[in-house]
C-alpha cells in the first residue's frame, strides 16, 4: 500500500477516535450522577424555625438564632444577624430565588440549569458540570455543581445550587460560602409544598348553584382506598355524582360516585386505570385511559359544565 495513502488512513482514523472520545467525555461530564448529594441534612433541625412562602409554595428551615429577609423581588435569604447580610459578608448566607416568568425554560430542568449556570457567569468557561437528582417535593429537581474560571484561588471558582421547576416557576437555592456553619443543612431543608390554597369552610346547596368543595376525607391515599368529597351543588345531569382527578401534566380522568352519594357528599373508590371522559351515557368503550401512579393530583367536580375549586391530593404507593 502506498505510504502516503496509509498515512492518510491513519490520520482519518485518529480524528475519528479523538471525536469519539470527545463525545464520550462530554456525555460523561453532563450525565446525571447517582452519588449522595452535597446539600444533605447534617444536623438536628427539629427545633429550627420554618419559613413558608404561600405565594410560590415553598418552605425552608433555619436555626432560631438566625434571621430571614427579602433577597431580590421574589426570594429570601437566611443569615446570621451577628455578621449582617451582604454579598461580601464572610459569614455568608443561604438563599432561595423564585422566578415566576423566567426568560428561558428548556425541555427539562437539566438543560435549564445548564443554561442558567452559564448565564450567571457570563462568558467564563464552565467545566465539570454535574447533576444529582434530589427530592424537594417534586420529581423535576436537581443539585448542580460546576467549576468556572474566575477570581478564585488558582483562577477557578466552584459553585453548587439546587434547581427545581414547577408550574412554570424556576427555583434556585444555594449558599455563600457553601461550607460555612449551618448553611449547608439550611439548603437541604428546602421543600416545594403548595402553593397554599384556601378552601371554603361552608357553602349553600341551591338549585343551579356553583359547585364548591369544602373538604376531603383525606388529602392522600393509595389505589383501592375510599375518598369522600364534601361540599355543595356537586350533583350534575340526572343527579350524576362524579369527580375528576387531574395529574401534574393536566391529564384528567373520571371517578364515578357510589350509590349513596349526594349533592353534598360524593364517595368514590380510587381505582386505575380510569377513562379520560364520561362515557356512561354513550355506552361506548373508553378510547383514552389515565393510569394513576403515585404523585400529586388535583380533585374537583364538573357538574352542569361548572368547574368547582380544585383540591390538592397525593396518591401514595400504599
């Protein structure tokens, strides 16, 4: 074989190998880690105070001797009042920022976190970007760590934050500096909880009145458990007494009330799968089913094409 051709073949082969290695290590750099995450509960928080934000539906715990204040328009900061609260304060602080209308939300929280990490540090190079799945009350949440060129020791800086997405709101949680005092544990107590919705205490059952749910017998349960929905004006056409259950993706299904249900109280048994529309009058087979899996749902009624208030319900595994 001609030596020139052989050299060309070897050169092309080398290029392909280098490209393949680059793709592999790039994938490895951004893959989701399954190792224990950094922001873990390192101390007893049973006596700590709890801050709850009802507007955005989150909570965070902090030591009784610490203080909490606004951090930006839609965020809070927890800090040691002995040191004050300032960006350059050596004592540091933990913080939560909520972005109700973020400029960019990508297809998932991983891409969103990657984009925002790059935005926060401008044109500086980001390396060693890693994700760790965490539980903050929703499934779409990760802890993110990365290294970037900056003014830190050796020209590098290191950062960790928690990113969570829910109902179009982006939450970013972190601490500065990340290793000081209680801040690491404070960040670990962040939970999405709501938002808190006020439920009417009373209502009046009237002909043609609007449906209102005042209570559920339980706000959580597993498949096979019984649930009672109380309120008024819950009955629909020909006295139908049904409820709808809607998952976090907005897909709903119908649960038919038991025979002893009334306009003020509908009793159902949680079952799965269920039909996505009421086919009790057509007699036709269900053409679209909803399988109920553990997670967060909304429960409501829809008699006479009038939608009641929606109540939070958590479907458990057992």
